[in-house]
């Protein structure tokens, strides 16, 4: 049994005799009961330190933001003193900054300023986080350089007869990328496109020149190409029909505006079911020769009626200028 002091040696020896071999736990309890020291430890939290109070070995108290453990059994005096009776266990650190008073809006960012934590208000859609010119603090800025793609519009294609995409700043983007997936129609028809300049849809005859190459792994004997000049751009052959209503069409189209040469150009990829025989791939390209204005709108539509597949959707991206 560990040594617990000699003041109550006789009593301890009697207990040893009765228990044959006292455990460490026995030693701790006995030492605390007799207010003697021991080499074993079992912390007892006593709360806030109090004057004129008997403290046993391993009692734990708090005072002045610190936590102490009793290392010598004693009765406290009128005021707390570490001396040889207490050992520091834990100490309160420096108070942190209350960020609820710094960050006021969802999306705010916090960073270390010259002397304190500083709030950077959230940026706007499509902005990126970068460093200021002095490299001393972060800031929001538009994506640098040309070619960056910015999401401009998206939505569902249920019961849409004509998808008119407008309202974006023409002088910001050199072109656009349009994606559509899983859209079908119960009426047979082709997928077509028109372009708007300076608020006016270009619909004059022979404004659009286009070529569409048709191919299929299921029906290689029917591969062909169609060429035309019309008041719209043809992007596919005949798709849809009652048989193919549940079989979605897919479009990937990139349209580039070149106002200095008075035209816009495009290349497209359309995948769809013709309603009776096979799935087809349509690779198309062409140009629109009209006014010397920036392109500010694109229209996609199905010549046979409305797209009525509620599961289909689309997204339009703007390709930024340099």
C-alpha cells in the first residue's frame, strides 16, 4: 500500500490488516477521509474557492479565471494564495472576437486586417475572390480574362413552344453556349434557331446560311447532309412524333458574335430520335449575315409545335470577352 502519511499510522495498519491489501482506490479514499497526502490521485471538483474551508489532496477549485488542484491538504485562509498548497491546472486564454458583430450578412467573409478581424461583404453573382493591387487584402472582382463562362439562364422545357433567351449585356460576351437535355415533342419537326441584334430578331429571308450533317450508328445507309439559306438556322432533321415523344432530344450549341464583320457564326450538335427508325446525330454549322450589332438574344424552337417533356431542362452560358 502506498504511503499516506504517518499521523494516523496505527489506524492505517489496522485497515491494512483487515483488507489484507488495500488498493490504490482504498488509499485515495482513506487519505481524503484523514486529510492526509498520498501518491495516488482522484480529482474532486469543489467549485469556486472559499475561505476558511478544509481542502483535501486533489480537490479542484476555480478562482480568477483559473483552475487549481490541491497538492497539500489544508484549511484555507481569508484570501487565496497559491503558495505550496495549490498547483495551476488550467488558465483562461485571451477572449476571441465575437464574429456575430463583425459578420452581418449571409455570404460575408472575414479576414485579418491591419489590426483586427475585418468584414468583406459578399460579392455579386459570378465574381471571384482575389487580392487587391497592393496585395494587402482580399476583394471581389469580375472573372479576369476572356473565355470565362458565366451562367446566364436555366429552366424547364415543359410546354415551351419558343425559348427566347434575352436580357444579357451584349457588349460583355463574345458568344454563348446553350445546352438542352431530355426534351421531346409529340409532334414531328426540326429544331431551329434565330438570333437577335440590337433588340430585333433577324427573320429576313436568306439571312441564315447553314449545313447539317446527319449520321447514325443504327442506320448508316441513310447518312446525309442538308444545306440551306432561310429566315432561320436549321439545327437538325425531323425529330419527335408520337412514337418518339418519350425519347429526349439533346442540344449542345456554341454561337459566336462577330459584329465587325456583320455576322454571327455557330456550330451545333443535336442528338435525338426520329420517331420511327433510329437515333440520329446532327452536326451543324453556319452563319447569319445581317447588321453590325452585337448579338443580344437567341431563340430555339421546334418547328412541329411545343416541347412537352416536363423532365427536360436547359442552361445558357455567356463566354466573356478578354
